[in-house]
């Protein structure tokens, strides 16, 4: 399976977007659009197979949830930003230093559902401390199903459609999962669940 060919580029800085476009086109990728985070439109996301997101010096990830339909590869400036990106739902974090050599391979991996963590970040990102407390109570079979779908980046609506339940019920299960895992966000819940061995890879 080849790397996704249609890529959406997101960066606050126009110069950064131009640089990413040139790099992506050299790799043979079709850039469907480039956008600042504040200007992201659903139509742009719908047209893409994957997203490359440059956090910029500010490290802003505002709007990353809006691209949850497709795998997002984030280019953070620090291990801390890398951890935050994964917690926010990114499927991969890649260092700028090896971007040209590894962009296509990283996009291929995230499109297959794999989690990509650049070696320059892994010591900080993958050695995140385990939850300080165990689960308040075990996840129910339905919550486990919902958790698996969250790990695939599905929205509450898509989770409901997949399981044949309402969006409201799906949201109820998501909130229950967050509470049991002691997580504030979906990304944190997925990371906690992975460390506890609750996710099937």
C-alpha cells in the first residue's frame, strides 16, 4: 500500500506552508490545499487522505480535533509538544531534521493505522509516567468497543454509526471512559489505555 497521495498542509506561517508544499511535491504527493489552523474548512479535510501539521514556534494545536477524520502527522518543536500532539489525537510526530527523508514513510505508516514517533522524541514521549491510580472501575464491554473506535480517530457520530447507537449515547460512553481512565481528553484516554494494555493493536 502506497503512502496517501492527497495531503492537506496546516501551518500558521505562510513561509512554512510553502516549504512543506515544496517538500511534499518533491515526494510525489498531491497537495490538496494548505491552510492556517484558523482557516481550516471541512471541505479541505474531506478532500485529503492525511494531514501534515506544523505546530510552529507557538506550538499551537488548536483545531487539530477538526481533522480527526484523517490521520494527522504533526511536526513539533520539542518533545513536550510531541507529547501534547499525541494526546490531542495525532497519529504521528516527526522531527523536522529528517522530514525530507521520512515524510512519505511516516504518512504511509499513519495511513495504515500505526503510531509514528520519531526516534528523537521517543525517550520523552514513550516513557510518559503510568497513571498514578488504577482504573476506578473496569470498562464495560461496550466501553471497550467505544475505546477501540476512539483509538481509530472516530468522532462520537461515527462511533454511534459503527455501533448502531445514537451520538448522544456514544458521547455518554466516551465521558464514562474518560472518567474511568482519569483522562481529560480523548488523546490522554487512548495513551492511558495503551499503557494499561486495554487497546488491541
